[in-house]
């Protein structure tokens, strides 16, 4: 007979139904038996649609099938009653002891409650991966919070997770940042040139120019006339900006590499610090440049060409992306011999597979939706299994203040940075509010609500539940370890049973959220759990004179605190003991 802990109750009920099934329809013995939690408590603790599943093959009314299953359903010490409802559902109501058994389980398992054993699957989550060309903005923050919470959730669900940041340290954007900084550096020495409007404009570019002056005073100065001599007069802004880059590389020689490396190091260091302060950590920082230096980009194009997926047109090499569902073919090497980002992305994903990961999860901005088909198509064209790659898209964020949409950029043209947002509302509010919508839904971030200390603020509401429990336990002053063996029979009130049911859902919630890449469902769960607790706490005194009742209620409060801690930890949110 199984123990009455909640993680095994579902399996226990499934076994009961399987036994009945073997008697009623043995030819259907391997059918999936689904158990759901009814939304209304009056419908029991679990409901099965097995009779409806069997009705068609048995050519019998579902209720009649349900009646036949009920006749042979084995008795169970954990089931108070089983009854037929609606079109043929079988509803199970558990005994009070089965319902409250989750409490000692939580107390004994502690921080491991809800954690699944290792399943032997190596999984990599790659997220943020913003170009190191400027400070992280609030949009990057949502991707960071989502990726970090998802990684923690997957690890808790039994996966062997590696968190990775793909550093775009090669290519045009880094060249643009380098030339932007160099032009600002020249201006310090009076060598002003018309600054390209499509170059990087932020104050941080001036700061890096000053840093180079301090370290390399006058070393990289060239007359403005010499710079402009190589820049054609044209209305094509990209052509003009590229000309500045060419001139910079030509005039500076090795100095170009010095400036390029300086701006990369500065922005990457700032990015790392920002994310660390946000509680977002990476196991690997992978360099795009390494793919070029090791020849992996050139090799992947050779492989695609050998498989007849590459053709030449106008001096450029094209991948036959339309053969894999893309709207048009894509350039992988331009007519000037420079590889595109797409080429390095293909090489990067093949590199991931070569490192032995069973599954890859990429977290991209929603504007990359069309990129999925071409990357998967290219992987398939190389012979890789593209089904091992999943992509989660993160939608945009809008800031609201005083009920009105706030500007996302400053007067200097810079976006509101993640650091600015964290400074205003705090890390906890950032991490929790970013999880209040499914990642592929646009998020309205209410700054005033995030800063408020009221029950309307969801993170405050959840943390306050935790702090309340800490206060009660501190007032009690007893040994919490003894609560694991408390007699829970006094827990009979409707609110207490509802709280037990909510606690028992946690392990299942973890598995479902991990399966669906949906850490937002954990945030929703914590809000519901806090609401159940506050409702019970406001209706019932915990520290009553009756020691028998007091210990039962303290045990329930302690179990609730533990689940709040486990859930908030996965979301990267602190658990204050007082507020």
C-alpha cells in the first residue's frame, strides 16, 4: 500500500482505475489514464475522464461505462468516496488524513519538496545574449528573468541544466561600437567629424572615449580630414557608416584591435555585473569570435554546400532556406567574403550539439520569430536533429507610471536600462513582475504598483505571507522539528483543507511548468497559495491555548512557509522574515 504523500496519491488512484479497467475493458489496458483537479472543491480532489475515453470504443454511454468501472474499483484507505458526475466523470474525494499528509512530507523534505530526481537529460538554456554594445535595457531584463527562472525550474524538475550567454563579439555591431567610440575620442582632441546618426549615441560611448584617452593619450589620433577623405558623400547611412569603419581599421592598424577590445571588455564587464546584481548567473559565456577562429563557421558552410543546400548569386553564397519553410533564401556569406550572423548561428548550434546536450532551449526576443524556421532548416540541412532545439519567444515590455505609458528612452536616445529599473523598484519586484505574464505575451509593467506596500502588489502579497508565518513561529518559540510529527486531525476547516490541497499541487505544478517552459505559472501559483494562507490566517488564530490544535496549525503554517520559500527561490525572489 503506498504512503499517503501527495506525489504518490495520483499514481495510487491511477493504479485503482487501471485495475478496474483490466476488468471492464482488458483490451484497453494501456490507455492513458488522466486525472485532473476539479476547479470546484465540491467535485472532489481528483476527477477522471476514463469512462469518456472508453465510451466510443466500447460503443456504450459514458455513464454506463463509469458505473461498470465503479463496480470493480478497489477500495482504498485514502479515498473517502468515489462518485460519478456529469457526463461520466469519476470524482474522488480523499480522506482527511490523505489530504493533510502532505504537511509532514513538506516539513521533512524541506527545500527538496517538489524537487524531482535526476532524469539523465542534459539541457542547455541560452538566454539574454544581447550584443555587448551598450547597457542592458528593460526588455533584456525580461529575457534575463525568464531564462534564469526557467533554468532553475528545469533543474528542480530533474534536468542537468547549463546556463549560457552567447557573446556576439564578432561582426558589424561591435565594429560600429568601436568606431563610435573612436570618433568621440577624436572629438576630445578637436578632430571633429560628422557623427553618423546610426552609430551608438549613448553617454557610455563618451565615457569609453575618455577611458581610452586616460590609457592611450593621443595614441590613436588622426586628422579629421584624413578620416573624412575615405568617407563618401551618400544618403545611404549604412554605406556611410561602413566607410567610417573601413577608414578606422586602415588608419589605426593594430590600434583598431585595441579600441575594439576595450569597448568589448567594458560593455561585457558592465553586462556581467548588471546580471549578477540581478541574481542571474551563467555557467558559460561563449564567444562568437571563437567560432571564426576555430574555422567552425567556414566548415558548416562547406557542409551545407556539400549537401547541395548552398548556391552562389551576385558573388554571395545563399542557403536554400525556402526548402525548409522559410519565406526566402538567406545569405550566409556576402559578396565581400564576410560571413553573416546567420552563418555563425548555424555553427553555434552545431557546436552546442557537439557538446553533448540532449536538448537546447533558446530564449529569443519576439522579433526573432521568423528566425526559427531558417535556423531549424539549416540544422536539418547539416544532418542534425532540429527537434532537439526549442525556442521560447519573449515579448516586449511597456512601462507604466501613474496609469500612463512611460517613455522607454531618455533624452539622449538611450533606452531605460535594467539597472535603472532595478534601482527604482528593486530586484524582487523586477523578477516577480517579469513573471506575471506568459513570456510570449506583451507585459505592462506598473512601476507604481511594483513599489507599493499593499496587498495589490503581488510580490509584496506573497512575501508578506512568508513574513507572517515567520512572525508566528518566532512568537511560538518552540522546536519546529517536532511539528513534523504533529497530529493533524484538528485540520478540518474548509480553509485548512483548501490550503492543504494547494500545497499538494506544488510538485505537479513544477513538472507541468518545466514541461511547458512556463515559470509564470509558478508566480500565479504563489499568488494563489498566499491568498489561501492569508484567508485562513485572517479567519483562524494559530497560537491558541489548545496545544493539540495549535501544533496542527503551526505545522500547516510551517509547510506553507516552506513551499513559499521553494517557489520564490526558483523565481529569484527573496523571502523576508519581517516586513
